């Protein structure tokens, strides 16, 4: 197998693993596995596994890490503390298909936030793309029902997914803003450390409110999957795939997630692809397509 085909295989597996994270997150809600605790243990063990491979570099670069600690904290909070936790929480209340379609708008919001933060310039196509994607999200969360809009009777899982969506877009935009003096593995380790630190008090509150983990086969299987597949394996495949074919070409593979995830959800959970999902998907695809269009000068 040549390097390019290997990259395609790894990137497809990455999208399968990340789509599977939504499926497993939904299954976790059936077994009442607390979402914030699940996320904490996912990244605690992932960080522990990574540590032997990063500790030497982290120690060598400790001055750089100390000088940029606030930046790493923001990255950790937006990605680990907020995004991953809120996705698991949202899946308690919303469909996998809905969640995946909303998350698929992230590339558009990265462009929007990058423009606001003056990381990258925007153009008319990207502005129109943001509008189309926004209408797509609105179509999905309102289910094309004016009564939901008038009464503001939204599904709290859908609203939570919006928070997750913007949190990851901020994280990704900030990653683009700055070049790092550490490897991507060491960067991930720092993001995990910072994210876990701020996740601890939330997990304590969750525990005090009576949301406790029941140790058993469902929890162990769920934890094993989220640590290794959407966590460590997907991260490694993503980095390797980008190194072979580049970030722009690799990014296209992310658009497979709603398709793969929807098929999984329909087979495993018997979820239905509704008419408002279709309308939302059309608007989101139009938004993503427009936002990637270049202005001809």
C-alpha cells in the first residue's frame, strides 16, 4: 500500500472512530453513565498513557510551557473541559443524527471565529456560508416547528450541542493562531492536563448531585472505547494522515462523519432521518461548500 492510500485509510478510520464516539456517548446515557465523569476518566487515562512519551519533552520545555500557560488553559477548557463533556451530556437528550449534523458545521464556525479574532480574513462566500449553516442548525433544533420557536421550547440537548460546537470552533481557531515550540503529542498532553484540572470541580458537583458511576461491563467497555479509539488512535491517525496529504485535503474527510454516524445510529438505535434533518443537512452542505470557495481576484 502506498503512502497516499495509507493516509486515506487512516483518515477514514479516524472519522469512523469519531462517529463511534457519538454512538458510544448515546449508549452511555442508556446506562446512566455520568457524562462529565466519563469524560474525566477518558482523558485521565489517555493522558496517563501518553505521559511516558511526552514527559522528557515537557520537562525540557518547561519555561516555554510556563510562559504560555494561560493559552494552554484556554485550549484545555474549550476542548477537554467543555466540548467533550457537553457532547456526552447533550447525547442524553438528543439524537445522534442531530448532534452529528450540528457538529458538522464546525468548519464554517472556525472560519467565522478566525475572522472575528483576526486570525484569517474572510470573504463574501464565507459570510454567506455562515448564514446558510446557521439556518441549517436552526432548521434542525426547531424541527421546522414554529411553535418551538415561539415558545422557546428547545431540546436542551440541542442547545448544549450548540455550546459544544462553538467551544470546539474557538479551540480550533486558537490552534491556528499560534505556532508551537512543542510537538503535537506534547501539546495534546498539556491540553489534557489543563482540561482535566478544570473538569475536576464539575465532576465533584456531578457526584454530589447523585450522578455516580456504576462499575460494571457497560462502563468498562465504554471507557475502553473512548480512551483508545476516538482518543489516542484517532489522534495518531489524524496527525499521520495530515503529514502525508496535508491539512486541507485531510479536512474533507471530516464531512464523512454525519453520514457514517447517521448510518450507525439508524442501525443501532433505530433513529429516523427526518425531513428537518434533510433540510438542515442541505443548508449545512451549502454553507460548507460556499465557505471553502475562493474569491477570484
